[in-house]
C-alpha cells in the first residue's frame, strides 16, 4: 500500500543522519576547569616579589608616599593571608598602631584614605574628622575652648579642605576691613583659631587700625599735634579697646588749680585724635 511505501522511504532517508548531541549543562565548563586545575598546595608560600605581579597601584603608592609603611613593614606583614586559602587579608590599623588617643579614634580611613600612602592625608568634611585633627593639634583645640568664637563651631576642613596642611586665607570667607587688605594684615590682629580678643604688637601700623576705624584714622592723620606722629598702638596697647588715661603719658601737664577745675582733659582738648591745643 502507498502508506507503507512512504514509511519505508522515510526510514531509508534518515538512516544516514546522526542524532544531535544532548544539550550541554551550563555548569559543565566550570566543572571541567575545576577538574583540570592542579590541586592547591596548602604549603605554598607567597613572597614579596609575588605581590607586584598582580597589584600595580599599591606598590606604586607605597613607593611614592608610603612613609614607614614602605620602610618598616612588608606586604606580607600587613597581609598575612590571601584568598582563597585565607580570609585574613586586610588588617586593622590597631594591629600596629597604638599608644595614644589618636589611635583609639574610629574611622582611620576618614583621613588616611589609602593605607598604602598614609601620609597623603585627605580628610573628610565631618565632625569626626575634626576629632582626629584635634587629637594631633591639641593646642588649637585649647584655643577654641578658652576663646570660643564661631570658628570653634566649624569643622576643621572648612578652612583646611581637601588635603592636610591646606590653609585658606581669611578673605576666603570674610570681607576685608579695607580695600586692598591682604591676608598677612589680617594676622596682625586676628589669630585664626582665636580671632577674638583682638591683639597686636606695639608697632602695628595705624593704617591697619584704619581699616575698621576709618573716620578716627582720618582725623588723626590731619591732626597737627604730636599725637599725629604716634601709631594707634602706642596708646591702645596690645589689646583692642584698651583706652588709656591721658595721665598715662601726661603725668602733670597743668597746675593743680587748673586740674581741680577741669579734671576731665577732654573738657578742653575735646578729642585725643584731633586735639584742640
């Protein structure tokens, strides 16, 4: 019959065709690799030369800015184990560092972001970082404590941003007292960590005072008495708002009878910066 003949033809046609291979398991390649890999030798030891075969950045950082991490310790003294045979790969800083309050702070990496270049200090902008700064720069913290101003309320990184030893000048935040004033002139009167009280040396130029006290400075500049030849700090010595009595210099300029009638010098002389003589 025709149906039987067709079935025989199909069988004959397919007799020379090979069946497709079974679909491979996704896990097969990994299994094959694992079987082919040599068994790890638990007695094998790394040496210093092995580290740089895989790690380029870390040896370069140590070479450039490693400090005592370059000279006092080796890679294997900090990293005693390596995956996959060990998991103790990254040490705590306290494994070596201790002995002062500085090393008891949390978050060492807030300042020492890269342990391979520990002296390249790039502090985070946070109160925790300020605690780290003051653990080394305690004298600045004492200034903040004994002479509190708004400066003491800021993070250290406001004035020392980005990298350790960066120092912004006062004019980065503050308007100058006078046109053309420069940072060095700010420091004549204000110390950055204790800007008040205002103190200065006896030979401070009067023009510095005139930055704030412009009207008085102009009157003194036009005065024709000997006062005009003195710097402001000669009378207002060492600390802002010190106002001396005339008798500090002029012990007895007039007879007693006159001083009894006019005990206040300014009753006659009116203004020490523009004397009526």
